């Protein structure tokens, strides 16, 4: 991966979600407000790993600490809701859905998330430069390609002739393991 790619926010967030942070996020989501000790015990992570993931989640503003309690920020809530939705959709039997329909459903899900995020941004910022947004979206497609190449190098997928195929390594794991 290029140095520019490793500095990219999306890459950092994706990498973060692969490193034990999901346990922390989902535990906070279930508990709503939780103290450090209880959170660490519930996740079962070693103290060093736990502290690194906790700090990283705070750095990307997914969680916050108030009065010695950890809570999700609005972005953290959005991420956890998205993960739950993603897990629910991906748990459906996709083999029974014809390829063209499967890609169409996935594209629609992605567009719905984008529209939601655009409206959140508009509400918060009051405006959006569409040309700049489209340019950045094209740049992020390169990041997506780099992430797929990394998963291919790890043996989870194969990329051939414009198709991405799950390998046996990926087929034998549940969706949540993709991020662990």
C-alpha cells in the first residue's frame, strides 16, 4: 500500500475496524455508558490492545469520554448501526440471488448510505461542494482498490476478469471476522 494510502482516513478507519475495535464499539453500543474497567472486562482484550483500540476510536471520533464513562459519538452510532445493517444484509442467502440483482442491491445499499451521510453533512455544515465531493469520491475508489488488493494478498479473495471471488478462507468465516 502506498504511503498516501496509509495516511488516508478511510484506510485508517477500515484498519481500525479490523483491530479489536469492533468489540469495544459494539459493547459500548449495548451498554450506552460504560466505565473503562467494565468495558475492558466485557471485551476480554488484553490491556495494551484494549488501550490502543480505545485511543484510536477516540482519535477518529467514534467514542468519547465524559465523567469517566465511555459513550458513542453520533458518528460511532452511525458506524455501529451500519455494521449491524451490513451484517444483517450479508447474512441473507446471496447464492439464491442472481449476480446482476446482487450487485444492484449492494449498489443501492451503498447509495442509500451515501445519501444519508450527505444529508448529515448538509445538516451539520449547511452546504456541500458537489464537484469537490465527486473528485474525492473518485480518489476513494483507489483506496477501495488498495484494500481489495490487501485482502487478495492475505488470501481472502481473488480478483480475476473484473470479478472478485471469495476464497475458501473467506467462505469459512462469518462476516464479523472480516474486521477482527
